[in-house]
């Protein structure tokens, strides 16, 4: 390894990146130029440099680019170098590392383990389904000193890979979830495949092996292995296929100090995971499960269980896309599907369309391997109320919550703000996901938002920040917790509690420490606490305030003044109340800049979706929102032709334009007319021509070979949320809350 163009010794590397498209800020980033199937990472060094990256790891056979103030570390193989870095980072921590492998169920087991363990232990776990040679390395780099356990997935597809993973991960405890046919064709025999899997555990202190896996006593002894018995749960959706995994889960939980009582209690709220599957509304009143990722029997069985849980009493239809390679699997797949009593099954060749006109009122599972590119057939079954969709990446939201969680004190809770339909992303679905992730509290603006959450099964506490007097009964009936900010409001709420015969009802007191929005003035504290203490109908669950300038990193005096005021208020309230209460003051940025003010709980808002004003934090977050559409029509116009209302654009030469079904009624503002706004098609910038219409825009696609139905990116990898907000001269908050509800919300994970 050698370095060239060495710069200041004070320069610090804070994180690694490998995809230039996903770099939001290059400050402190170390770019690994990894070799790809079709292109080498060195191709993107200049892109990374343009985004602020100054540290690079490149192949030693590649000429070093001439870039000012850039450091290039030349290595034999950048991926191996990244793995060595990950192994070194892993070696800095002494807590248990749990390595999870198996033909199927790795991500499910990891997420369920987190659910069972996280109330007592601080967990680091692989993002998404990161389990490859690259993914495992990135997962290990997530480890930090405040954690108690790391859960790392490990997946292989060919001989020789597991030895590299074992050396890098060096697991303390191993978990082997299942042994099936995935990637079997790459091995000489099932025996060789099994031996390769077992290499992961050769130095483990303990290995938990599913009882369904046939291993010899000698093989078990070589990995300190045990095979826990299956565990049968009471939940009806945890069918027979999950009993093996639950047995492993119980054994791991016991090993890490979770009692049987705790395990059984947490099992009742075990999240149902769709993993790689995308679920959306389809035509003819169908619900479609898109799982066109792979087509081995183990993955199909997992998908069939998920379909069975999701369908309930609805009809179930299975569509299988077969390639030339997977044709031989058809008898085996048919036998497996028949065991689930599907109402209809379609086996289709790669060039055959899905007969959507024959399928209605069903939950449709579409399964196929990546090779046949079945996604286009799946998309034809999507309900087309609006071709423009907002895509919410739940895995990114999970990552962002984890980032802040690892910077908190162990006792600090997390409240997630899901007001305004969770910033336009769909509060019910996002809140359900966050509840599964172990979030402690939710915050909404108005009572009806809290009621909607209760109606979809949200059981965690919910604070209503703008608790209107006329909604007092609704708040009480739905066990919501009102924020009380005035004496009139307090009196009205107590009156409602008296009429309903309630006692000891939880409320939160809002103090105005300088923002001069809602809240009691500090000098009103004596009168307020006297009133609260005299009323048995209420109990102070918490006190809080809002920081007005927490994102100002150059002058912190006003924020420090607010923190000092809040600290005095907290101290006074403690002297007046004879019971504990929560104190919460800071939002996401405040929790990082002013850790002393984390108190008992922090509030996360739009940062859940990966957007912050802090350039140091931004690279650590993942974008959770994408806005997409499709081309409705392509036209050729000639010199002198005009486009749109008011004839505000006139062509000066022949050109092609595309009509895209998005307009100011959807949140694509009229101010983006006449070239100020743009979209991306095939990765190319296409500026808006003429005025933005209510439901459509016209964009320039000259020379781009665009055809109808091509995907259009409005917000995504080429045009970020920040880029789009800047073009509208606003902030991401306004963009997200302005996304029309008539557009589909599609939720993806993994």
C-alpha cells in the first residue's frame, strides 16, 4: 500500500463511500474505487472529487489522477482493502458479534433479534440486507463504542467467499438459519456447499444451527454448535415454517441475558417483515407482492408464508416467471406452492405476459429471478390512479434512526414527529414501521392525526402538539397526550376530564423559552405548578420546549440561553412534583450539537428521511424519499412552435419534448416553469419547457431517445431533495408536505 499527494496531517477521515451517486457531502469521506461487473470505480473518482471527496483508495495498476489536494492510496484490490479496514474496526470492540448466515431468513432473523434484544441492549445491525463481501464490510463499519451487540449478516454465492467473510467478521456467536438450494449450482455438491457455510463459525464461541439442517456430530463439534428445538408461538401468522427460526431466536436471547418472560412478552409484538418484497395496490382490486429477486425454493417458501399472512381470507394467486435455467425447477416449485393451497398458479416463460385481465380481488405474489427482468410485467398490474408516485425507503428511515440512536445516552428516548401525514410520506404506514423499530413516542400536530394512528394499531404514546380545546374528548377517548400551553386550554381540558370521570391523565407542559410561539412563559411557572398540583385529574407526563436556532453552528449563544432557561424550569418542576416526569427540548440537530440537552427524550422530524442542514451529519444519512413518474407522450415540435399555456416557450429549432403527468396540483410548483425546474430521464437533465400545468409538465428530451413509459426522476439520485427545494427557493419541509395525496405512496424495504 502506498500514498501519493499527501496533504495536511490534520485531515480526518470520518466515513467511507463507494458510490459517487450517493455522496451528498464529501467532507471527511474516503472513497473506495471498487471494481464492478461492467465499469471500474476509478471511472467515478472525478465525480467523487467534484462532490468534495479528497481521500481515495484505488487499484495500484491504475494511473493516479492529477487532482489538487487529493490523497490516493494504491492497493492490490480496493475491496480487500475495505475488508481489512472493516476487520480492524471490528477488532476495536469487545462486545459480542453475532454472524447470521443461511439460504433464507438472514434478514428476518436479524430484525427479529433486534426487536427482542433492543429494549435491554444497544444493537448495531447490518443495514438492509447487506450480507455480501461488500455489504458485510459496510455493516462492520457501523460498529461503535456505545453498542452492546452487533448483528451481522453473511451471504455467499460461490466457493472461497466464506473464508474471507469469517476472517473479516470474526464472529463471537454464529447463527445458521436454513440450508437450501440458493446458489447450489455454483458448488460441486451439497456437501461442499454446507462445508463452505460452516467455515463462518470455525472460531465462534457458540453456533446456533436450525434443527432442520442435517449436520454430523463432528461438524457440530467443530463449530461449538447446538441445535435448539423449534419454538411454537401463539400468533397465528407465525406458522410452522417459522418455528425453527423462533427456536434459534429464543436460544440467542437466552445467551444474551433475556429472560423467558421478556422473550415471550416481546414475541407478541414481533414485526411482520416484507424484506425485499414490495407491496402495492394493483388493478382489479388486487394487492401485488413484487418479489422478483430470486427463484429458489427457500425464498419462495418465505414469500408464500408472507402472502398467506397478508391475504387473510382473500384469494391468493401465485405468478412464477421462469428462465431457461429455472425451467427444471417447475415440478419442485409446483409441489411447494400446492402445499399452500393457492387459488390460482401461473407458470410463465420469460417472454410471456402476466394475464392481469384474468386476476381480480386477490393478493398476487409475483416471483422470478433477476435474469428474466420480470419487473416490467409486474408494473403493468399496478393500479394507475396516478402514474406519479412517491417512494418511501423504510430501510433508509431505519438507518437514520439508528444513526441518532447511537449518539444518545443509553436512557434517552426517541420521539418521532409524524405530523402532516409524516411530512407527506404517509403517517400510518411510517408510524407502524417505526413502532416495530422500537421508537418510544410519536408526535402529531392535531388530534385527528393521533386518532388515525390509533386506528391502525399504534400503541405507543402520542403527544398532540396543538391540542385544541374542542377536541379534548377525542384526545381522551383515544388515550392521546395533549401538550398544554395556556391556562385557558388547561382549564378546558381539566373540565373535560371531570365530566368523563378521569384521574391521573398524562399531559405535557409546553414552556416558551425564547421562540415566542406556543407555551407558558417562565415567570408563569409558580401559578402553573400550583394549578397542576391541585388537580387529581391530571399528571405531568413531561415538560418541553422548542429551540429556535439549534442549527446555527456559528453563534450558539441564543440556544445556550434557551437551554439554561429550560434547565431552571426543569429544576423548579422537580421541586414541585412528587413523581418523575420526562423532559425534552432538542430536535435531531440539537441532540448532536448540544448533547448535554438531550435530557430524557429527543424529537426527530424530517431527519428521519435523511435531510438535515448540518453538512457534517448529512453524509451519514440516507435519503428516504424518491419522487418518480413516467413519460405519457413524446412529440416532435418545429421551429416557431410554442409549448404550454401563454405560449411562453417558442422553439428556435426542431426538438423533441416529453409530456410528464405531474403538475402544481402534485407539488411541482408553477414557479418551476420555463427552464427553472427540471426532471431526469435516462440520467439526463431535462428542463421544463413553458409553464407548469396543474397536472402536467413538458420537458426537453431532444436527442435522448426517450419513449413513452420511460421512468422520470423528479427527486432521486440525480436531483436530490435539496436540489429540488433550492430550485423552488424553499426547504425540504415544504417540498415534502406539499406532495399531493393523490399520488401513490410506495413503501420499499431492503
